[in-house]
């Protein structure tokens, strides 16, 4: 059902001074905030143009799963105990939703790339046993050749499902960082098209 949101006099959503009504990401930020999947970067800001980190995305997927109890420590050496992302990364790693860079490193504060995001979403969809058969050949994108081999199937699937579309009509920018506004929009599409909740 459509959610009802309160818009303040200055046309901001939920107290976010940097989320203006009419912005292309406004509805997505409203919905993912209402669902408790993403929080602001402060009490007054969402930081829509800031890059999303790998730890942030792992946390979003963990929240989407309902923040289940985590009993085992993370296998990644750069994931300390007691951090805001500790349980999320441990859970995501245990279920093969996230991979590290090798040598036990996850890259908690590294900005997540668009192809990394596609891979995490596909792994989560497979973990949930959602239908992930849809694919797109990406022939319309001149930079499809730049997609890493390990992310190619994820990018084909996420594009076919209209989760990750082009930055332009002819470019996907697979190694480009994903902004928080982009992630909110992609997450909203994922919830509506794949999770259906």
C-alpha cells in the first residue's frame, strides 16, 4: 500500500534538510527510511550525493533480512567487534552475500561500486531463493566491456530487472561509486520488484 509521508513547510522529508521535494530520489529516500533500511548520516541530513560504503550496503541488506541474531564473529580482519556494522558484515559474510578483497580484508569504509552493489544484491536474491533468471545482454552500453568478470552476471541480472540502469543511455559505469541516493532508489526497486514488500 502507498505510504503516507509528512512534508514540512520547507518541503523536506522527515527532517532531512538535504532531501527536497521534487528531487528524483525523494520518494525512494522516503520509502527506505520508512522501512528502516537506511538512516540519515545525522539527525538532519541524508547526504544523498555522498558515496555509499561497503559496510553501509551490508547493513542495509542485514536490515532487509530483519537484523537476525549473529552468533559468530566476522571472518574479516578489518571488521572489529562492537561497531555499527559488525553484525551486518558478519551475517553477510557467513551467507556469502559479501566477499572481501582477499587476505581476510572486507574494505569496510571503501566506497561500494555499482558492480559490487549488483553482486551483493544478486547474492542476497539467491540466498532468499528469489527468481534471478532474468538477464540482459548489455549490448546498448559502450562500457559493458569494463565490467569485472565476477560481476558480469550480476550486472546483466540487475539491469534486466531495472535495478541498475545506465548513468547515461549508453554507459553503466560499473566501477563508479554508488551514491546514497542511487542506493535508496535501487533498494526501493529491489523491494518492489524482487522482494515485493
